[in-house]
């Protein structure tokens, strides 16, 4: 009963404390309100430049490619200079591989090989040697991925209009489209057959459709129509460096221009012992073949965008920085 009687007294005291706090807040000088203001930004930028899938093909050459990026992020500032940003974006990467007079050999198998031989007295080993020679061969690779950057943010005013900003950290990449396409050249196939004793044979094949001739080493194939998907690791990790200058249009809106660099630390190449072209006419592409050991991403380019201090609208007293 005593506790119930004390309840109105407690409520009156709480109301008095709240009213005193509100009165104190309204009497804080304007300069003090400026001092406690912490910006929060929404940024957006687009750019491009060298955005390449990097690898070193054996018996071939690599050529860097170009691409674009489009990003949006939110920035929370700890004080006037330092903050953290997190965002999401999309980026494209490209490259080219060239091979000329490259030879590749693999072991193939055909259980029906003996049924195709004219001389029935021969017993052919179903395991045979398959050769491929690439001439003036060029393949393009393209990658499109979603990127999630998490960066430290720094800004420093030059004067009332210009600021210098920098960002550094890392980003995760998730490939959503990765493709290859052959753009020029030919590859010639040939084969070596042996009997069950291991002796080389010069055999004649019968009842073989024309479309199957290349499988047994009797054709030259134009490489201008081959295309497919590259098989890459599902997630990659990159370090990021960015720097630039902003120009203030209004107290809450700035334009940005700068440069950016990133390098992927993840090996995009899935371990593979597959040749570029298998004996059953399956084309694997350079990025999923035994011609490379590692693939990564490299970007260096320019970007431009806007920085909007959306948190400023909540404050009647505008800060000077």
C-alpha cells in the first residue's frame, strides 16, 4: 500500500528530471551544437579504366582489359575527419589470351574404337594419345560481379569549397556472369593409336560421321564460334585504395572526382587438370584449364560522383565544416 502511495511522487520526480534535461538542451549555445554534429553521408560514383582479369598462360600471352564500376555507399563519421563506409556496387573486368603454335597432348579413351577399324585382325588399345595444335588463337574473357566494399574514410578541408578525401580497406566480390569467347584462329587435332602390345599403328577408321572426324585427329577447326562460361571461385577478396577531391555545391551536397586501385588476393582459378580442348571436343576455356595456375583481378582507373550529407537536414543549426 505504501508503494502505491509513493508512485505519484516518483512520477513527478521523473517528469521534473526530463523537463530539466529538455530545458538544458535548448540553452546549449549554437557553437556547442556544431561541435557535437557528426556527418553521415550517402555517396554514389561511377568510373572505369584498367579492370583486368590477370593470369599468366603457359605458351601464350596475356593482354589486360578495360571495364567499369558503379558504387553506392553509406559513410558514418566519427569526427570531422575520420569515418567508416560500407556499400554495394557492380563492376566489370576483361582480358584476352593469345596462343600461336601451341601444342597440347592428352590421353583419350574410346571403348568403341575397335568397331571402327577396317582390319578386324587388329586389336586397338582404347586408350590413345590426342594432340591439339593452336594457331593464331585468341580468346576473350569477361567478368561481371557484385562488390561489397568496407573502407576507412578520411577527409581534410583545403578551403571553404574543396576537400581532399581518401578511402582504404577491402571488398568482397561475387561473380554473377563470367564468359569466354574465341575471336580468331584455328586448332588442328591429331591422334596416335597403338595396339594392345603398345606398338604404333596406322589404322583406317570406318563408319565415322563427318562431325566426329575431329575427335580422331582428321580435321582443322575454325575457332570463331566457341563460347561458354568461365568457372571461377564463387567469392573473392580484394584490397582497395581510393583518393580524390570534392567540390562543395551546397552545405549538404558535394561533387567528387578521384582515382581508385584494387587488387584481388583470391585465386579465381579453380584447380583443374583439364586441357583447353579435350578429346571429346569439350572446350574448357583458358581460365578453367591447366594452362594457368592462378587468376586474379586488377583495377586502376578514375571515378566521379556525389557525396550527400543526408544527416544535415535533421539540424537547424548548420555546422561550418
